[in-house]
C-alpha cells in the first residue's frame, strides 16, 4: 500500500464538529443505561465534602470514566478522549479529566465498598439483559487469583517491594465467573498493598464472589477454583456456607506427600491433552500425564474437628525430565515425577474433575486483558483512588463482555482489544434532520453487520 497523492497535495485540519472517533460508544453506553449503571451509581455512591461539592453527580462521573475506559483510556488524562467533535451532541454530562481526578481522589475505603455494590448489581443486570453466562443454570466456575501490578513513583500509597525484587507493586485480588460455554466475567476485585499475603481476606472475598455469582443467575452447581495460596480452612468453610463446591490446589506439604506416595502404581490413569498445556513449575509444554485420586483425604487434621474437611485428593503427575534417571539394561527403571495435587468435592469423574480444575488458568486471560487495557496504569498516588479505578475497570470489562455476547458468537469470546477495534473504534459523521441524528459510518467496514446488529438490539424495545 502506498499514498495515492504526493505529500504536497495533502493537508490536515482538526475543524470538523460533526465527527466522532468512537461511534461504538453509542450502543455500548446505551446498554449500560438500560442496565441501570447511572442509576446505581447515583443510589450507591455518596461522596460529600469540599473535595466533591458535586457529590450528587456521581452517576455522570462514573459513566464518564467507564465510557473513557471503553474508548481505551488507561489514565485520568486519557479520559479527555470523550471531549472531541460531536461527542457532546451524542452524550450529555461528559466530565473533564480534572473533575474526574478530583472525584477519584475523594474516595475513602467506605466509598470503594459503595462502588463494589454498584459493580455487583450492574453485573446481575447485565446477566439479565444479555446472554452473558450461557449455561449458568447448570454449572458455573468461580475462579479466584491475585496479581501484582507494577507502579512507579515513591508517592504511590500502598506500593511496596514485594514478590519481584526491586519492583514496587500493588497487589489486586480478583474473582471471575465463567461457564463451560462462556468467557469469564469479573465477580469482584479488591486493591491491596504490595506485600499483602495472597490469601489475606480471602474467605470474605470468596463469600462475596459466590453471592455475586448467584445474583448473576448461577443457580446450578457452582465450583470455586483457586491456587495453593487459597488452600485454607476459611476459604473451604466459605464455600460450604454458600452451598458451593471447591477445587483448590494444595501444594506438597508433608501430609500431602505421605498421601501421594501411598497411591498404588495401578491406580494411575493415563491422560492425553488435546492441546499441549504449560507445566506450572517449568513452563514447558506437556501433552501426557497420569492422574489418580484418594477418595477420602482429611485436610487440616491438626485443627479442631469442626474445621477438618474430608474430600477427594486428586493428583496429576508428569515426568520430570530435568532430573537424572536410573537406567538399566531394559531401559529406564525409576522414572522421576512431579506431582500436582488438588483438593476437591467436585462430584465429576476423576479425569473430568482434573480437566475442570486445570481450566482455572482461564483467569490469567482476564489478568492479561486488564494489563493491556485500563489497568496498564494505576493512575493516582492515592490508594483509594486506584481502588476505585480498579473497580471501574471491572465494570467496564463486564460491559464489553455483555456487548460481545449481544453481537455475535465470535465477539462473545473475543478479547477486550478485539471488541474495541471491531465495535467501538468506529469513526462516524453525524447528520441532523427532523430532530433526528443519523450516524454515517465508513463504507465497507469489515464488521458492519455485527455493529448494526448490536445497535439495533440495544435501541429496540427493552426485553
């Protein structure tokens, strides 16, 4: 491809007041309006005081931040993308970045909890109005994990040198919901200090995530999945109080080691993965493994009897090719294995339970998505402002997932970057006639039919 004109024959001017760069914001924010985002923000988020004299306008500020994140903003200054061309004609109540920054910095821990309530109820509304979690009435998985987000500047409240040497981080905790037929949505998020233990506050967080899943229509079997840092009696007790199953990696403590080494050789079943999966310790791709289970393993045996839990211990083992083996005349005599046990009360068959537990890695896709979108930065020096930003990213993520679910089967499983490129970042010129506004979009836009279907769906009669 090359330019069709000489450089001297091309000029540019930013002077068209009828253009918008993100026409996809029209149907996306219409969906947010239908699901009551502005109303929920006005009802739940109550900021008062000199720093936020317009506290009653939390609805306009929340929706402005969410719209900016949908358009690709990953900092407070980037929220200015909403104030261009004909955007004020299409949307009312757009706030300036300075106003939105003041709004975020006025947050306290209590206000962050109010915003969590908005997020939970908005997710429930999205699940009601869109096919966001197909099959949730039969089975749903709630995945809990934590991540470290690098931050810069010594003034960042809560940033500490933690997991990574010489790197200052904040330590968000998140929970997602998915079904065997859907991509994950976010059930809850919490911002924490950089050195916070992975499992700090996990039982309460798990309880809230399971309750959110029920509110989002997960009325069938719910299975909480988590890594070994969440293997504790409090998390499992929270699952049982909520009527949920659990599937949690255990690690290899002495009790687990004794149990694993007691498994007879004939109990191991061969499993071959349709596609190679990364080994959690080495990162190498593996295609074959062996699986066995202990039907009744009692965890937390050193605690009082009421806190002990008896359930299945399922173990996957893979060959450890990094260690030397003993070789005799007939070949390898004593293969060396690495063991990956998890503790579960999932009633599925052994191999199915193992496959479902391994699918917990889907939460990493959400974490990667976050760091490629609005969580590329945590934009404020104030801890609670960053906590609010994290929650608003979760709201935005779920809104885009619901948008994809309404659009097409392909977009229902697309990443945030793909959804934005196909459906949001569409330029348009507006025309006014007979008190109506018409959006004129690019001819031959590759995803024209998907965009039109979305637009017609959210502007049609409410379902």
